[in-house]
């Protein structure tokens, strides 16, 4: 009697908890968007492309491209820097005031160092190549995000579907128990236990439904789309060798090439640029003399002291070393990621095959337990235990089936394959 009373109290408490949780979930759900639709015309490639086109990082890449074009335009200029106009005037009015005057006007023309223009053009080209390589790298990054979100939607949808099926099965059990209680075949406490199990399954379904809606909401926020592709399955290849055409490796390689070009440019620019001054001078000694005109040229050549050039050159060497180190580290990390993804895929396939066999046995055991319960040979609690175990195994099998697709997508992501 005490056990039945305890079960009754637990059932009532859980009912109140589930009701409160259900009310809260319902309130949250109203704040979300409408459920997204499934389109057979939309492909995974199109989703990634649309997500790429609306990504804010594109503005940064465009700015870098403009900067590269500006560097190329500067390197194509006739002068190494902006020419300047000079005007100077000298007079003795402050001292003797005998009419001495001197005027000088000219243009200061910065000249190129030998090989400097070619080095700058090469640097600008490397900068453009890096920008071009950054676009596929960004698209691959977004492809990984989209893949994870879409597979998360499918996983959450499957959890919601399975939870709904389990709830429907338990609701049917409640009806059967209620009839048998009315006929006197089962105790009133058995009805409470079945109702408690039904409330538990309803709570699980509501949580799964809400997680499914959250996954949909994340998809809309990232992609800006209100539909998802019907099929997102990908094919896996057995080739696990990383290619240098991998978008991330290609970007890292071009970044290294840019660092090399900057280092080579800095080696040429160890000294400052020479400057050619072209001008004219007009002067007179005293006020009763005529003006004398002259044309002059002057060449200014910096010494190029090592104490001033060494910091810039060493900074370029540091940047080059960092780029080389990052490329080597990235190559190693990508190889590890490919091996890990391949191993996870193989493990998931094995787990799915095992789950299929386990699910067949659990269904047989559930059928026998159901017949035993209907014949009164086993208790309701024992039947619910066997049924819960069958639900768990069936849920696990469906999850592993979807996870095979997820692990395939992760393997392709690690290999740098963009759908």
C-alpha cells in the first residue's frame, strides 16, 4: 500500500512538472519562426553558395583586393614615391637690407632602386593571389558550418520523430491498461504507472521538438534561407591523401609566397630611395645688380645604415618564418583531421550494423514481453522496462544511421571538398 501511494505521489508531482515545462516550451515556441520547408530543387551546393554570398567576411576580402590593386598601381608608377614641389626665398632685409635676393624653385623626384619596382609588383601579385585563395578557404569554412547545422536538424528531427512514436505507443498502452483496470484485471496503481510513463514520453517529445526548432532557427540565422534541401547525403572516397589544392593549404601556401615576396622586397629596400632634384635659381647680390638665372640638378642618396634597415628586414624574416611554420602545422593538422574523420566513419558504420542486429533482438524480446503482459504472466513495470530498453536501442540505431551521413560530411570537410 505504501509503494502504491508513493507511486501515486510521484506521478502527480511529475505531472505538475511536465505541465509547467510544457507551458514554458509552448511560450518559447511562439517566439520562433515558422517551421522551415523542405525543397527537392534546393541543393547543398546552393545553400553554401548563398551563405557565402551573404557573409560579412566578403567585404574584408574585397578591401584586401582593393589594397592589392593599389599596390600594383603604385609599383607601376614612374616614380617610387609622390614627387614634391619646392620653393625657397632668401633675402637680407633683416640684416643689411642691401637688396640681396634669391629665389629657388624645383621638383623633387623620388627614384626607384634597382629591382625595387619588380619586387613591389611581385608583392602586389602575391597579395592578389592570396585574396583569390582566401575565397575558397572561406567557402570551405562556411560549408563546414552549414553541414553541421543541416545534419543537426536531421538528427534533432529524428529524435523528435522517435520520441513522438514512443509517446504514441505508451498512450496506446495507457488505454489498454485503463480497460483492464476497469475489468479488474489490473490494479489502479498500474494505471498510474502507465500514465506516468506517458507523461514522461510526452515531456521527452516536447524537449526534442523544441531542440528541433532551435536547430531550424540556427539554420535560418546563418543561411538566411527558409527552406532546406531534401537531400544532403555525400559520397565518401577511399583516398585519404591530402591534396595541395585543399583550400586551406592553398591559402596557406599563397600566404607563404606573399611573405617571401615581402622579404625579397625588404632586402632591396634596405636603404632609402634616391631623390633627384630639378630646379632653377634666380639671384642678385644687391639691388642695383641684375638678376642671374641658373638651372640646377641635385641627387640625394641615403647611406642605408644597417642600424636603420635591420629592424624592417628582421621583421620580414619573422613574418616569413611564421607563415612557413603555420603552413607546416596546418598540413599536419589536416592529415590528422582526415585520419580521425575516416576512423570515426568506419566506427559509426560498425556501430550501425551492430545496432541493427541488436534492434532485431530487442523487438523480438518486446513482442514476447507484450504477449506475456497481455496474458498476465509478467508485471506492467517489467513490461515498461523491456519496452524502454527497446525504445533506447531503436533510437540508437536510427541515430547511428544518420551519423554515418554526418561523419561522411565531416570526412569530406577535412579533405577540403566543397559540395
